[in-house]
């Protein structure tokens, strides 16, 4: 017990209980406190995980020298002040997506963590699912070949958020996955966004992102709060094979298709149609890798502890969170410009 790290969960609303449960059950951690302005809600979460100290004062957590880290599950607009206070108090931090409500705020957080020698981790939970970990592995070993396109759909009915549009609510998941699995991360050259608000809520409820990637590939994300059906799917096409991730299909979350278009080296002098001579279609087998069962947040908790103990950045680091924020801010700028592409500069710290 003495070599466990002590963590406090800040925020006992929607996501906080899941964090509390996983840190409570992880052998690397001791759940030292749950902090929320609503003490009754904090007590409810504490009781649901078998008991933990509760407080309504963040200062109690930050002043406690025995607490090594904090997990922040509060609205995005509050992330910057809470994270900065925690880092200034010498605490390692894991923070719910998105990292912050602006790239500027996120940059300040990442810089302060580096200055303090502390781990700042983005809770990009999907990246730690067995399916996405397998996708990352397959792409890294070249099983798909060079990536040609990524097409992602994340649609469902509700919940319409009071403080953010559908891009900031749903797209961070898909952007974080792309950043995690693509070689070199989310290397976007420009962002075009089109949104619609047919219910007149004052924010986009339906959205489309188009993003050329470095190297000539392209990525597309469709997000929607108004769809009567729920879809969580990503298609990643490569020069060798194409992969489909369907998060709502527990029997076959990942499928790999040996199907695609080949550009063959054929003598153009032997055919009247040079384009047809160079194009062939490949129709091969479909393969579904076996995936272990396991809760993603358990892997998140384990990775956070490992990064702290090893003195290294987490696999979903603050820098990864900044890359996602860069795309979201560019999408907002594109919306203002009626879908005009927003060029991406280097996200320098």
C-alpha cells in the first residue's frame, strides 16, 4: 500500500464517478479524496466506490502534501484555472477532454507542467480501448500501408450541450483517436468546417470537418446531435488494406479488408485508355483480430501511474491535447468564415 500513488478526483458529475471507480480499483493508486462544490454529490460518489474523504474546497486537496496527483472532471471552461493551480501545487494532473477551452490556455498548462517537471495527461479515453490500441499497432507495423484517408462518423440523439457546439462536444474523441493512431500524430494542414443549427439552439448541432493531412491523405469527421440512430465508426484506408472500427459492434469492433485500388505499372502504349491501364481493383479477404476485454479507463489509470513513475510524457500527453485543440479552434474559425479553410501553423509551445 505504501508504494501506491495518492490521487484526488475533482468533479463528481458525469465523468467523475467513472474516474473514482477506476482509480479506486487500480493497484497503482489510492483514492485519497473526492472534491466537488456539491458535497452531497461528492459523498454519493465516495459511497459508490467504497468510501473516500470528501471536500468542497479545492484548496484542501492542493495543500495536502500526501496527494500526488489530481484527476479533473469539470467543465472545459474551468480546466485552465484548476490545472494551473494543481501544477503550481506540485501535483501531476490528468484532465478530461478537451484539454482546455482554448489553445492559448492549453499551451500555458503544458508549459507549466514542463517547468515543474510534472505529468500533464489528456484523458483521451478511447485511445486506451483494446480496439484503438490494436489499430495503432497495425498502422505502426505497416499492415495498412501508407494512409490514404480517414472517414469518421459519431452521431446520436442528444445531449445538446449548453456551453459548447457539437464540434467541441463530439469531435475531440475522433480527433484524439486520429492523433493516437496516425504516424506523426494529427498533422493537419488546414481545416474546413460546415455546421448547421436547424433547431435554432444558438450553436451547431450538426457538423462536418474536412482536413487534408500531411503526405496527401485526407480526414473527414461527421458529428451530429440530432440523429435518431447512434453510430460510432471510423474507416482508415491504406495502400495495402482498409480498416473499419465499429465501436457499437462488440463481436467485431475491428475489421480489416484486403480490398482497394492498385495503381499498376502497365505500359501505356498497349491500351488506348492510359488511366484504365494503370488502375486495378483488389478484392481479397476480410480479417477480424481477436481483442482482449477490458475497460479503457483502467488502462488510462495504469498509463498515468506509469508515466509518473517513469518520468516520461503520457501516451496521450498535454501536447496531444494541444493538437486536438488546434483543430477545434480552426474549425470554429472556419465556421465564422462560412466554411473557408483555416490554414494550420505549427502548434509551437
